């Protein structure tokens, strides 16, 4: 029985949250931390995580040095959303023989699209015998793993609907800015390409993959949700007619028949935040989850995947490949 | 890409349901069937499953012969609830190198109690390189896998409550008799040892196992639910004062603090049938599922575990060891 050596790669808001959860777990030993921010490099990780005591772990910008000296078994990677952008970071982790649990949204289902770097990373991970997972609350859990888990009780699945409603007004500032809280509709249209949630196509593909379905068409919409009364969320005031956030929708078709729809409302003041999935089939099934807060639960899911990723097959894997993920807190028998 | 060769072992009500689902799946090929009932032996499996056409598969009482000739990769085993009773059946399946998905309730968490036969079967399964799984809707899903899946979104789990409410009046006759629908309270007391649901201790242990918790105490209650008005369920009339079914409860403790409670109400006329789990921790989480009908969903869960059990490690395994179970309907790449 022994604890698992983990390291942190990326100490932004998500990485800090992940680090705090990892530190709280008796079966994990945090052994290293990487970030390139000048205000973090050289500082003690304990202080970066808001503790009043040192951990004796210095944050470094040199991933290679950290991986060589600290020898983590699993790296909790929380930097960017794009596979192309994180590829050099993932590559160096794999080369040091460590497994990866990443919150990079595109890694939640990396096989979507033809990206040579995905095949290259998969080959390298298989060669080195380590699993590389993309996860988080969304993508990674609420709109993909949960619907698939529900389908386990179905004799036949005809159609899957998934809804996620999040009150963006309760989230951290970067998230509010990401969904456009307070901007004008014109600004929303200009910034349309970079606004909203990243990961809906990945969740759609992960659900289809888990059902053995090959989608031959998808449709996607992204609309602003508009304020009809003045409101204030944290430091942001929203005048009537301005944007509160986003309503996104993606649908997957087989032979022109809609089979999966994922519907995400993420806006300030959204009433009744919750997650729900409805399966039409034999039998009809419905699940509702309350409490899946984005930041809090992304940190939880990432840390809870650490023990599972140790038992996963080598290569780029998805939540489908992992043994049942749970809040396991005991040392591993090995 | 090829379909998976499966065989049926046991053609009672559950086995028949499992067989129908297996037949409906394009990625499964049903290759054999075993039952000892004289009215089934020698008949064509298609007719036993209610089809109007033959499948060319004769039901046999000789498991060894079926396994030798049909060479299934996975056997769907639905006979009895006791590990001791099913051990000889499981043993012969393992010896033929087939994997097992069994609805034997005690196999859902076989490590509970000191049973030499469990260690023996585990050793044999490891030696032969096959996984042996116990599952179903309950135990196997509603009161164990679902709570663990919910815990994946928790940073910290302090307490887990699970409720299952089933209207026994909507179930098949053997289930109604099993929970005592229509009997007197005196009869209930006499038959107490054999009445009610099998699997609550297994679910409790499976939840604790998935959280890495070692329980040092358990408490269990079983009470009849009494009719206060005359009612009729199928062929059974229930007079006021007689039994409608059961209310069972099991609790797990660590150092005298309750950490897990599973509460099961299975009685005729139970209002609002549903499943729910509540986790107290960081954050608090709540899930509710509607539609988990016992017989329909046990057949679904068992068949949906077939592809997952092919990818599981050898030995006696639980739902914790399987990759994410879903209603996967495509041929396997191998």
C-alpha cells in the first residue's frame, strides 16, 4: 500500500483548485508544480495554494527539470483548451513516463477531427505505457459520462437529450467574461467565434462513441441570453438589452434523424441550475443532478480520476476507458 | 470488427429477459443456452424466448457440452442468489475460458464475509484469464454504482444516503411473493429470514469499497409495510392489516459515526417510485433517477456489461473494475 505521487502542471484558477483537492487527499502526495507565470515561479507551492505553511515544493517554469527530479506518477495538467496548444506540454510529460489527467477540453474526446498531433501523442503514450486523459465536469462528466452511465440501464436507446443549466453569476470572473456577461449584442456577434463553452462537440462525440453510434451530421447553435432588467453580478453590472451569457445547443444525426441533443445554458441569473438527461428507448429513463458547480466539480473530477488513470490502458483515453471513477481516498495496493 | 459470442445460463424470468435483450443486439451473437428445467431442455431457444421462429439453438442441461461446442466468450448467468449455490456453475464456465456476467446478487460484492469458495473462484478466474462479474439493477447499479458515479464530482464525501422506492405491484409474481405481498404480519415474522431483497449488504460494501472506506460497524432493519385499505395487485388481493411489502435499511459506520445509509422500499402501491442519492460533502450533491424498473433494467445492465467485461482484468470483479458501462451496440475492434 502506498500513496500516489502527483504533480501540478498549470496554476491558473482551475489548477489551483485541483491542487487544493490533491493536497487534501491522504492517498496522494503532491511532489512538484510547473507554471510559467513570473509571479509564481520560485514561490513555494503551499503559499500559491493559499496555505499559511510551506510545502517545500518550489514552483518551476522548467517542466523537464520538475519531471526529472520529482518523478510524479500522474500529472494534473490544467493550462489551455486546445490540443494543438497543449501538445508540447503533454509530450514532455509522456516522455518522462508519467500519466496525464488534463482539463484541456479538446482532450475529452481528442479523436474528433483529423489532427496529426493527436495520433502522434497517442502513439507516444502507448510506447511509453501511460494513459493520457482529458476530463473535468464539462466536458468529461455532466454532459457525456452521466448520459452514458444512465444508458447502462437501457435495453434500447433511441434518443438522448442532455441539459445543463449553470448560473454564470455564481462563477469566477474569467468564466463570466468567457460567456459575455455585460457585453452588447453587437459585441457578442463580433466575438462569437471565441465566446461560450468549449467542449460541446467533444461531449457529443463521447456520447455517440459510448453508444456505438456513427453520427453523419451535426448542427450547432450559439445565442446570447439577453437581460430584460438591470442586474449586478459580482463586479459586473448588466443593463437591460445587454448579454447575460450563452445558450448553446448541439445536435447529432444519423441518416437525418436526430439522435442526440446537448443543450447548455450558462448565463448570469439562470434559474434552477441543474443537470438532466432523458433517454427515450426501452425503458424511458431520466436523471437529474443538483450541485454540479463548474469549478468546484472540475477540480473534484480531475483528482478523482488519478487512481482510475493508473489502471487505464496506455494511450490517449476518454472517460469511457476508465474503471468506475469515484472519490477514492485510500492508498493503492500494488 | 466482430460480434461477441454469448451464451445464456439459466432461463428463469431474469434469464429470459436477458436473452431477449442479447438477441436484439447487433453486436452480440447468442450461441448457446443452458437450463435444467425439464420443460425447457431440448426445446429451441427462440421459442423459449417467445419468438415465433427457431434459432437453431437447443437448450441443454449439460453446461460442459454447451461450453465445449458453442465456445461462448461471455456467459450471461442468471440462476440463484447465493455464491455457494452458483459456485459449481461458475466454476465450469471459468474452466472453459469464458467470462461471466452473473445476476447472482452475492457476486455483486463477493468479498463480503469469509467464503473459501470466493477465493477459489477468484484464483481460478485469474489463472484462466477471465473476468467474473456480479451485476444487475440492484445490487449492481441503482444503490452502489450510481452513488459512486456521483461521488466522482465530489471533492470530499462525508456521508452518502441512497433511497430506492419500487412499486412491487408492478412487478412479476415471484417478486411480489418475495416481498410478502398479501401475507399476514405473523407470517412475515415467521418468514423474516427469507423475505425481502437480497443484495443490500453487497451494495453497502461496494459503496464503501469505492470510497476507500473501511466500515467497522453495520446495522440493518427489515420491516413489513402494512395495508391500511383493501387493494388488488395482479392476482393478489390485500386486506387491510396485511403486508404490502418491505422497508429495508442498512447503515455503515466508521468509529461509531454513520457514513452510509441505504434505504429500500419495495411494496405494492408504493407512491413515486424512483432512485435517489444524496452526498453530504464538498459540494453537496443530489441525483434522482426515474425509470429504473427492476426486471427490465437488470436485463439491460447485464447485457450492457458484456463488452465491458471483455476489457476487465481477470478474476472476480465488481462494477468498480469495469470501464464505463453504456448501451454499446457496435461490433468490437479487436
